[in-house]
C-alpha cells in the first residue's frame, strides 16, 4: 500500500469485549480498534455474526435474552455459491 497505516493482520474474527453495560469500557474498546487487511470483506462480517451467535459464553448472552445482530456496510456481497469457483466447497460446521 502507498499509505502508512498501522493495520492489524488479516483475521476472520477476534473477540474484543463481551456484552457489558459499562459504556466507558465499550468506548475504550472501540477506540482501540484498528483497520485490518482482511482479504474477503463481504464474508468477514457474516463470519463475525456467526461467531457471535454460537460463542454464547464468550459474548455473554443471557440465556433468556432475545438476540439481535445488526451489520451495516457499503460492501457488496458475493454471488451465491461463487465460493465453488475458488474451490471452497466444505460448509461451515
């Protein structure tokens, strides 16, 4: 890149902060985040949503809570099944 950025390495998902009502802790965690060089942005958000849904103890979901995940992006997603073109044919477990 021609830009001098302090980026995180590519990753699929990194757990940063469990659910909390501590607004200062939340703001601090958000402010520490860096842009990453993820290779496949459209699916990166969906992978993070999947991890948040299945890793209940890490996220801190209450057993009786209803869960709502919201993703806002300006990135378009891929066409359905285009992963087969790249040889990615094993579905997520």
